[in-house]
C-alpha cells in the first residue's frame, strides 16, 4: 500500500513538472492529460478507501537529525485521510474537466494546468501528513499554489495585487503556525501527532495547561489564515480575481478547508480555553461573512463571503465540540459551494460580466446551469432534502447542547448561528432571483438575448454532478437527520437527539423566512428594498465612524481596496511605510546617536592614550636611551688603541684615587 500511496502523491507533481517544462507545446492536449491524471488519482483513492477503511496505517521515516534530536516525516492513513483524498480528487477532477472548456481560448493553459497539479500535490501532502512538520511543508506549498493561481492573469494589476494580499495575510497566520510547531517540538520532542496524543494520554498531568493553551492558539493561527477567519478573512473575496474554476477548487472546496482539517487533527491538543477562543472567532467570522454577502453585486464575491461565513460555522462547530459535524459540513459544503462557483463561472462565460445587475432572465437561456445552481443554492440555504440542511443542523444541534451545558450567555453562539443561517438564505434568494429571473433594463442593454447561450458538455457535466451530490440521499436515507447515515457511522459521534427536532424546525423556519425576504426585497419599485435600506444604514454608520476616528482610520486601513490610480496604497504598503518611517527615526535618533557617541568617545580616549604613550612612556624609555648613548659616546674615545692615552687615563685615575684617600 505504501507504493500506491507514493504513486498517488507524486502523480500531480509529475504533471506539474512535465507541463511546466514543456511549456506552450502542451497547450492543445494539456487539459485532457491533466484530467486523466486526476482521474487516476481518484481511482487510487477509492481503492485505498476500500482496502484501508477503519484500518489506520502509519509510515514514518527520518528526515534529518541535529545532535540527539531526530526530525521525522510520516504519512498517516485513517478514515479522515481517505475521505479527504476522495473529496480533493473528485472536486479537482470536475474542475479540470470544467476548465478544458472555460480556459479554451487562454494562451497560458499550460501554466494553468501545471499550477493546478502543484496545488493538488500540495493538498495531498497536507491530507497525508502524520506530522505537523510535514503538514507545514504542504501548508506553504498550498500558499504558493494559491498565489500562482490567483495571480494567473498577471497582466491584470488587480489580480497581482489580490495574489500578494492573499500571500501576505496567509504568511501572518503561517508564522503563528510555525511558532506553535516549534514550541510543540520543544515540549514533546516530536511533531508526530500520534506520538503527542499518546504522550498526553500517559503523561497529561506533566504538561502545563498554559503551555498547551499557547501552543493550541498558535497552531490555530494557521487555520485563521488558510480558512479566512477573522481578522485575516479579507484576502478571500479579493482572491476571486483568479479564474473561476480556481475559486471552485481552492477557495470553496479544498484549500480553505485545510484550516478545518488542521483543527480536526489537533483537536485533542486544544484546551477548554483554546476551544472557547476558537468558538468566538468562528462565530464572529460566520456573522460578518453573511452580513457582508448581503451587499455584494459581484456574483463571485457574494459566494466568497458566503464561503467565509460557512467556514466560520465549521470553526464554531469545532470550538463547541462538534468535530464530526463540522467535518460533515466540510464534506457537503465542498460539493455545493464548488457547484455554485462553477455555475457562476458558466454565467460569467455567457454574459462576460461578474456584475449581477447586468444579468437576469438566464433561466430560459441556460436551463442546465439554472437547475444545477438551484440545487446547490438550496443546499447552501439549508433547505430540507438537501445536504446543507443535514450538516448545518448537526452543528447547530451540538451548539445548542454546548450552550445548555454552559448556560447563560453561551446561548448567544447558537442563536447567532441561526441568524447567520437566515442571512445565508436571504442572500441566496437574492442572487438566485437577480441572476436567473427578472431582467433589468441595464441587463438587457449590456447583454442582448442573442448573446446568451448555454455552456457545452465539458462545463455542464461537472455542474450537474455537483448539484446531484447536494441532495440528501447521498449522505442519509432520512432527509431530516444524518445521525444514522454512513458518515456518522464512519466517524463516531454522540449527537444530541433530544434537541434535534426543535433545532430542525427552527432552522427550517429561519431558512424559509430568509428566502422569502430575499426574494421579495430583490426588486422593489414602490419602496426601497430592505437591502438598499441596510446598505444606506451601513454607509451612514461607516461615514460616522470614519469622521469620528479620522486619525485611527489611517492605521486600521490595512485592508484598503486596490486603487490603480494610487499605487502607493497597495495592500500593506502604506502601513509598512509608516512603520519603516518610525523605525528609521528610531534608527537615526537613538541607535545612530548611541553608536556614534560610543565611536567619538573611543576616538578621544585613543588620542589621549596615544599622547600618554608618546610623551610619558616613550619619553622615559627614549630619555634613558639618550643618557646611555651620551655617556657611551664620551667614554668611547678612551678606547682608541693608543698606549699613551691609556697611561694618561691611568695617571688621572691614580691621582683621583690618591686625592680621595688623602681626603
């Protein structure tokens, strides 16, 4: 099985290398070959699932060692791994097939499919990793792949800016993730998750609660970045500048789900305090994402904010202890949200615009797209008989059960979850009506009826498959409860059945209310629509805040929209310039003054020491030498080799001796 695993892992990497090295020569057949390679990967994933379900496997090998410390890499296969392998390959295959037609006229198809291969390889590294060190390698490769695919159309300044923005914001989260991995290695001597789990079960009392809290929150930083959680969620809507199939694969089904996958892997490490932080971050993200989606007129940005909201729901589920329910929603969301993005891509391909105000009336012109979108949208809105209802309901049931155990203010968490579900249904109905039903005058002038057409088979088939996978029957025979379906038999969970009926009824009421309001408020001729009123209140509140906190605005404007006329406001450049300015001031006025002061003091001291050395030390030594030389020169004349000089000297000496004796 290990050989099959290696083949599965390196197939997409080989496609990346071949396509990238061959270049434009592969443009004619690159889509078909890339799709076939991904199909092989899906088949191998199914084979592994049949052979290894409920039979965990672990493969460990040493990477390198430093002294007595050994750094190991490992591949881990369990039920979660098998599930993610199937999801990644299935969605990737459908995106590849869709892209054959969508990218047909693009001259850079070879780059596009090469980057997709690199991304699939990177995602497989994350999914198969048994150690956090290896997962971090895949984590960074996924970030690189995302950067390349978001900025694929590099001739568009906004696409380049969006790629930089995504890369930088992810680096912030990844930095915390890396520090957490290093602290984990320092604490346990390994990054192998199975070993750490065993050590905690045996020696849990020896590990400090605060240490685990810090490590857990730092590891959670990685999930905040990749899964676009508050406050690092701003990159995902702008990442829609990349090709739409990329949005379906990376920003709806797989890459953004990596943060949820990470939380599932490290859930045993998270302390109650860490889980509370996870719950709060997920709840804030869920509500803000749904709220921001209401005001969007860009078809892809609305789905991007929806993705942020749904990821927040999954993170909230992880925080309240609904690990399996969150993974179930990850599975269902991957299918219906990828389907929505592909439908959006088909619409954009037909009308050549992303503005929903220029759409409308597409139900007759694009019936297959309408059918697929309606099914996926119903799942997103949480309507019964669709997968989204089953998975959302499972999380909300666990959230209410968690609130019941904690009491009091804890009920705000599941209540906000219900409110967000209502907002989701609201903007789903609004988008559905704007795109496929009524047609405004602006839409007719921008896109005459004769220009609108249905997509071809390469684009239809993936949309229909994903829409079909949004129906409840694939996950449970019971359209109202998935607790006895195959997923919760595969991932054992103690679902709270006492609250299920009440929560399900409340969820249906909220969804139907949201759908009705969204449908009614989309086009209103006699009075301002609810969305317009909310937008006006939002703009007034924002203007009031900006006016009141004008100075603070300059510092909180980290996520400013890209403006091609003011390049100095490119993402993060302005605050970095301010930080650099203050650091330069500190460098010149403090560090330079201190260093130069020590330099001047050293020079003055050296001059004083030099003068003392020359005038005193050298003076004494040179003076003694001069005296010795003076007397030596005077006595030298006495030793001239003449006998008469010696007699005179002897006579003088005898006379001095006699004089001394007589005296």
